[in-house]
């Protein structure tokens, strides 16, 4: 086990990176979204300028920019999360809070993804068996390549730009053999100074009555908040894991993220 550090400092983990990928190990854990809010607040003070999200499609960028300029139209964004990101209790709401916090902190919000219906079409054209042969890209890999291109374009447009990108861990790094991660694809655009921070632990809530601990740490560490160097799966950039404690329920039964 790598040595743990209970002083969870995102500036320290970011170092001199211009791109920091925040990866959530589960979309069902609302706590990861609130931890991301803490991260981007610290990283904004370290000079980061943009916040990019897997959970928003490129086709909504104009509406996002309208909300960012005026403070109006957030309901449209929240409705999208409510429709497509119902992975767990509080999950859609927590994604919305992350968008609002990004605006409040002064980060430019960037939508990374395609619509879910588009993903389904892509996977029908390139199913897993065909993707495994290397003859086509499945939706997962195509999306990663698109995100890497968009992130690189932001970084190349100004030397002052620094991006925090929030996504599933299995987009940030390689998932299956034929599903290359953004960590590798971004290097093809000449972007080298990248860090990856993976969120683990916490509580995964599927309804307002069922919350389960998702920590894989030893019993003594399950209830601790800490970070450690490294990522236990294949990756190509300097990586860290931030562990959220499992026991975050108040005495009155309310959640404390």
C-alpha cells in the first residue's frame, strides 16, 4: 500500500500540470461530485481556467455559455442531468451543483461528450466484437478521442489555459484492450504535462433509503479521508487516488458529503 496523506491538497497533486483529469470510480456516488467542487475551488486559485465535463454533450455548449454569461437557463442543464444521469440518489442534483460551482468560481464550463442517442448509433455500427479487431472505434473510444482533441485545442489556444476535466475513471485511462484512455490520446496532440486524480471510497446511494460503502481499503482506512500516489491499473500519467470516508451520515439520518 502506498503511504497515505491526510492533507488532501489538490494544488500539490496538480503540480505543474496544465490538464488535471478528475476520475470518478462510480457515477452513483454523489460525494465524488462534491469532492470535485472542493478540487476545482483549489485549482482555480492555482490558475486553472476551464472545467470540462463528460456529463454534458457538445450540442448544449451554447446553452451552457448562455447560463455562464447571464446566470439564466440553468433549469435546462439540470433537466438534462435529471433525464440522462439518474445513476443514484442525489446524482443528478450533485452534477448540477458542480456546474453551478464552476460558474461561481469563474471557470469556463466546457461540454465534452456526444448525446446518448449518438453513442447508441456508434455502438450499433461498431459493436465490441468488431472493435476488438481494430477495424473500427466503438463509441467509448471515439468519445475519448473527441475529448482529447477538444481538451488539446483549449490548451493550445492559449498558454494561459489550464483545464480540469471530470469524467469516469475508465475514460481517463484505458478500460478494455481496445479502449484507449484520454491519458494516452492527449499525448498524441503534444500535451505532456497531465495529472490524473481518481476518486474512490465514499457511499454509493441508489435511492433515498439505501446507501452502501464502496471503499476497497482495509478496515482501518475505510473511514478516513486521504490521498495516495498511484493508480492500481494501467495508466500513462502521474496519478493519485483520493479516498472518501464511508461513514458520512449525520445522527439525524441526513447525508453529509
